[in-house]
C-alpha cells in the first residue's frame, strides 16, 4: 500500500466522512487524524489501535513512526492516552518491572547499533525524571562510560558495519527493513543509516547531559580526549534540533571542574572560538561557553589569550539566540579588569591589541561622538563616502594594499552610528585580505560586518567572503554554514539562481563535512586507499569581483596568486 499517495487524497467533509475520491480503508489512521470532531476522532483512533494487532499491514510502521514523533514533541497530548509511557508514572512502572538490566545489556552491545539506539533513547527518558533517575544512578559509572564510548565511536561503527558494506546481500536484512520500512534501495538505506547514526550520537549525549546537569560524573566526562571528540560532534545536516557536543560542553562549563578541564585544552577553546564566529544555529552556545570561562577568575587567564581576538569581533552584536545586548555582555566581560591589566603592562601583544581596540570602540569613541554636532556628523558621512570610493578605485586597478589602507582609513573616521557604511568598509577590507592570502584577517573583518548587520549574519557578501576564508584555513564546517546562509540571503533578495561558485563550494564542503567523512578517511587509510585531495580555493572564486577591463583584471589575478 502506498500510504503517501493515500495521504494526498484525504478531502474530509464536515461530518468526517470521506468523499468517493479518498482512500477506501475505513481504518486509515491518517484519515482519522483529520476528523474535525474531537470526540468522534478519539473514538475512531481508539478503535484503530484495537484493530491494529490483528491486521498484518506494513503501513502500520508509518502510523507508529507518526505516533513516536507526536510522543517526542507532545508527550502530554491527551489525544493519545496510549502514549503515556513517556510520562513519569509509566516510567516508574517500567523501572519496577525490571527494564533497566536488559536495556543495559543492549547498551553494552549485546546485539547491534540499532538496538543500542533504542536502549540509549529509553535510558535517556528514564534519566529525565527524578523518580527514575535514582535507580538508574546505581549504574552511573558504567552507564556514563558506555554513553561516552557510544557517542565517540557510533559513527564509525555504523559506517564500517553497514554503510561501507556495498553488497546488499551482506547487510543484515532486519536492519535494512527497519531503516527503509521495506521501501527503497541502497541509497535510501544509507540515508536513513546516516540519520539514525546521528540520533544514536545525539541521544547518547542527551543521556550524559542528564548526569552532567546534576553535576555527576563531571570528572569522567572531562577527559581530554572526550572533550576533543565533543567538539567534532555537530549532528551534521541531518540533525537540526540537538546542540550535540557543544550542548554538553556548555553544561560542563557551569561546573568548576568542567571549566578547569576545558580551559586546559587549547584545541577545545579554539573550536569554541570558531563556533562563535560562524552562522551555526548554536553560535550563541559557543559564546556562552567562552563567557563562562572568562568570568571564572581561575580560568580567565588561560582562555583570554585565545578568545580575546575572537570575541572582540562580536562586541557589536545586538540580538542572538533570543538574547539582547549580546555584544555589550561580551565587552563587559573582556574589559572586566582592563585598567588593572593595562597598568600591569600586558605581555601578550594580541590580547593587548584586542582589549585596547575594544576600549577605544566601546568607550572612547562613544564618548567623543556623543557631542558630535549634526554638521560634523554629515561632514564625516561625506568624507567616509569619498574615502570608500578612493579605496574602490584602487581595488579595481589591482592596487590591493592601497585599497586596504583606504578602507582602514574610512573605518577610523566613520561614526559608529553609520552601521551600513561600516559593514561595507569591513567587508571590502576583508576582500582585500582574501586576495592577499590573509584568511585570519578576512575572518575578523567579515565577522565584524556580520555582527553589525540586522539581523545578525545577514550580509551576503560578508558571508561568502568568510566562507572562502574558512575554506582557505581548512575549516569545512564553518565554510559550509556560511555558504548555506549566503544562499539563503540570495533567495531572500529574490535572486533566482544559486551562484555557481557557491554551489561548487557547497559540493566541496558537503563531502568534507559528511557525517561519515572521518570514518571513511580512517578505513581508506587502513586499506591503503588513496585519499582524494579537495580542490583549492583558487578553483572556487567569485568571478564578478572586478571590472571587465583588461589591465585591471590581470593585476587582480596576479594579486590573487601572491
């Protein structure tokens, strides 16, 4: 039966009776769900559930899948009393009936990764309730270790034991049937395996979150290798609802032990900085983690050396992740002891430069511009426009360094209130940095432009330029996120076609950030297979950067090659 086709043919009358063009099954669950009368709908759904065990119909898989989704999003929905297993009283009954030992056996790998997926999800539900957390905590150390191991290894296991198996006859039949519900071939199986592997990892992290939020087993979770693994767990593009690794890192940052261990790992801090300067949905979590570490006197000095430059680019963000005055919070945290640090003569030049620049931006320039007359303000506006034009002229003829200096001059005199003008100047300067092969400076300038945009991260050219800069540094995930946001901005501006260079960038980065990319690389090296190298930035570059005039074009092309 093709339930998708049936679902498209469900015109329901006011009385709840289907027309002659609808599906002919009187117990069709999807038809019953469209019944407008609540009492009639409840009665028919109850009858549908009663008849379900006596009917051998593969379509029930779709029904049960739909019920599962409802249970996950609306566990207290009174429409489905049978879904009460997700309520605390039913969880308590499950524990009393001895469900924990067999679930632990499945989690240990008694069967396969498919059963582990079910077990870790069920254990996560039990850990969500205070009443059932206590009996679960009796297995705390083993449970936490198993969940950590599962989160770190499940992607590779699913790839090696299922996705990499090309011969369909060698795959476990019941795995294939569970994944595709008997519909679709190898491609569908691989797609669902990717989705389930991501769920397995995310649900393992959810189980760990249940312990971490109670500040239990923090020491176990703060092992350096596991913290590094967490930074790579992002769920891929198949999981949009879970914060994955950074979600657990943020919870760990709320504990003293967690902050201490995280601050000791330079790699983790750098990953949080990259996340903070990205268009990832969880960007605000990366910022939260850094602020929690900086607000702790015991970890501040370890983190500020790496995080100061990154956070300085974000101090003009207004709204992000449902929070307001994000940039002001960042500035207050970074400048917390600026006067004392200044007197003590900051040894690290990078930190000193970032803090002094921020002090000038948030304090000194504000104070000076507060008393700026309307006449002076308009003079500045005209001057900025002139300087920007001079910078553009130098850029078009290939004088990239001179153009960069002009954009810098424009930023120095541009009033802070002229946010749009500053966005353009930062973005143009970033383009110069790209052509001069200075990706770090390009990332800094584009991030400042995107922080000024309204809403945040909505300036198309800056998104594309930062995507290129991240690509130059080999940061595929960050490059992909920016490129996807760039495409979104293009569609909002009613641009009908995706720019070819953006499409090529997405193709390149999708391959690099595929959920199984690391596992594929490991197995390829293990077999001695030749690993293909990704194409470089030079092959994915925006064409209309310059005028179509001979000498200028050649000069810019030469500048690109430097």
